[in-house]
C-alpha cells in the first residue's frame, strides 16, 4: 500500500472514530444562514431572549442549545457548507435549519430539495429575508423585487424611528426592533396566511413570489419563550 493510500485510510478511520464519539443533543439547533448580518443577528435576538428567560434556570431541563452560523454564501453552496459544519461538530444536532433567499439564483429549488434530502429543514424566502421582516408590520402578497422590500422597510424604520431611521443589515437589535407592537407573532400570522396556498408537491418555491417559510423556524424557537 502506497503512502498516499495509507494516509487516506488513516484519515478515514479518524473521521469514523470522531463520528462514533458524537452524542445526540436534545433540544439542539444548528442554524446556518446565507447572510452574514441580518439573518444571524435576527436569530441571535431570539436566542438572547430564550437565554434571558430560561438559560439560567436549573429546573428547566429543556433549555435549548442554539448555534448560529452566518456563512455569507448562497443556496447550493450553503447546503455544502452546512454538511461540513455538521460533520465537524462534536454533537448530533436534533434540528438543522438552513436559511436562504432566492435572490437571482437559479439553483434555488434544487438547493431546497437537496437540503431536505439530507434531513435539513429549510427556511427559504422568495425573494428575500426582507419580505419576512416586512410581514412583522403588514401583510402583502405582491411580487416585488428585493430592493423594493428594502425600500418598504426604509419607510417603516423612518416612521417608527428605528435605528437611524433607515433599514440597515447590521442592526444588532433587529429582532427587538421588528418585534415592536407584537411584530413576530404578526409575521407568523401573515406568513401562514400567505403560505396557506402553497402546495408542497406541486408548487416550486422559486415561482411562489412572494413567499417564506422562515415562520416555521421562528415558531419552533418561540415555544421556549412561551414556557412558564
């Protein structure tokens, strides 16, 4: 056996041992997002609220472990990056979520299908995550370009004096901002209303514009905030 073959064999054995030592972690979430700013900051806002509510209570067995990765990548590539993170992790996550937008990428539907096939849950938005943020304030089923959703958020941030009066992707407290006036529950309700007509077996996410399944992930996480 050549030295290259021996090296590959030993590396494979190490990877196998590493996998064998992994332990399943109940109430664990791995959230991998396309964006490096808005999406991870939004979910870190939920994570902070959960920690503030139950993180320090020893009597709460079901306190979740939440890991958030803002990868700055897109669709199919993001699925590959998620797979790498999962393989390198020291635990087996109970819930793996991948969050990405359609934007102008043609592999949107394929990436969703590939992620689901690997056992991941997909929180997709068509066209962008900003549509999900808009639903915190108003319902809309208008097919608009992502720049139009940004402009609509500009109007909202100006009206309510959020941040510097303009929507930006780097607000650390973006979750609290859009949760004003019970915004998160409003967004869940609005998203459910919009997605009620989506047929999983027939409709393509790339053609369902606007649309978002981010509410499914947020709904799961909010359960921890509703515990007594």
